[in-house]
């Protein structure tokens, strides 16, 4: 009798324990739960890092745009009298006040949402399918300074693979001089020399102050008082607006300006379809500025 009682006690004790199979299942389930939780945590951390990087990119682009808008709002014609251009024989309405162009040494960068969908020829059908063309422009303008007029330039420098650093250059265009012969100088021509020197300033001189890196698209477009884009290939009927001459890339006249009024600007249609613009004693009513900045991680991958 004693032996049977002891056996039942041992069997009851064994029934309360886990079997090896139950332990394996439990460990497997716990491992799966931990893996899912880790994957969820890693995904959340990755999203937070991407959001932080995106915020940094947006802040850099936003700060650059705010600087450009603030300085463009202070743009003012240089105010020197009309002059005749010795090369073309036309009378400009004043000294140079604004200049924009496709940045020399750069070419439009055609980007596709799917890299394998873009043909090597980059034909017009590619563009029709929604591919984006990134361009890099630079522009120079005048504004009122402490000693006269200042000349400011914005340009993307150190461009590699279509990506560079948006930078700023400024110089004083003052014509103040103690020399009594200064009154005999054609002030419009003298100011234009200052302006041309700012436009021709090499990007690698170290005089351009960096603003934000990773700029892949930078473009400025001028509009008239009715919100119409000022293009070399289209002359809107606006007899009270700007008097512009429009030229092809070879210098041939596409549209002639009004012959009885000084010329306010010149628009040149470049071979790649972009505009090269000069404005003299007048300015367009509106400007549209576009800027695109890529994420730091993508920038590091491109430059590696």
C-alpha cells in the first residue's frame, strides 16, 4: 500500500512539469515575439532618423530660400542714365541691373523616378512621361547699399554630377571717387564694368560664401506684370510693359523691340531651351525661384 501511494505522488508531480516539446514551442514563440518587436523598433528608429534628416534638409533649403527672397525683395535698378551699346548700337534704358543664365560648365540633369525607365538618348518621349529636368542657374542683381549700389550673385559652385553648393557673392558697385576727372566718366558704362566683373567672377576663387550643400536644382524665372513668363520665344502684346529684344542662341533676332523706346532687356534662347537674360534700367515685376536639396545620406552615397 505504501508503494502505490508513493507512485501516485510521483505521477502527480510529473504532471505539473513542462515537457521538452512545450519548452521548445515556448522558446520559439518568445524568439518570434522578440524578433518582431526588434524589427518594429528598428523600423521606428529608421523612420525617426529619416524624418530628422528630412527636417535638416528642409531647414537648409528653407533658410536659403528665405535669404534669397529677402535679398530679391531689396532689388533695385542701379539708376544710372541710358546709354548706347557700342556692339549692338541699341540704346539701353539704363545701366545693368539683373542678369541670369544657365551656370557655365553645367548641363541639365535628367532624372527619372525609375532609373531603368530612362533611355540613354533621353528623348522627348522620356520627358513626356513625367521625367524631371534639373538645371542650375545663377543670377546677379543690384540693390541699394550704404555707399551706393551693391551687386549680389547667387550661384551653385563645386558642382559634381549635377550637385553642388549654393553660394553667395557680393561686392560694392560704388562709383565714389575723389578724382575730379570722375565726373567725366560715363557712369553707366563704369557701373556695367563692376557688374560684368561680378558676373564673370570664377566660382573657385573662394569669394563665394557657402549657404547650403546638396543643391541639385536651382532656377530663377522672370514674369511680367500680368504673370506671364518672359521668354525669348514668346513676345506677349504688352505695349506698356518692358521693351525687350529676343534673340536666338546664334544672336539672330526672334522678336524686335519697339524702335522708338530704349531697350529694357535682352532675352537669349539657349540651345538647351533655357533663357539667358539681361535687364538694364528696368526689372521684371515678378520672379519665381526654384531650389531642390537632396538628403545628406543620398549626397554621401553620390559623392562616395
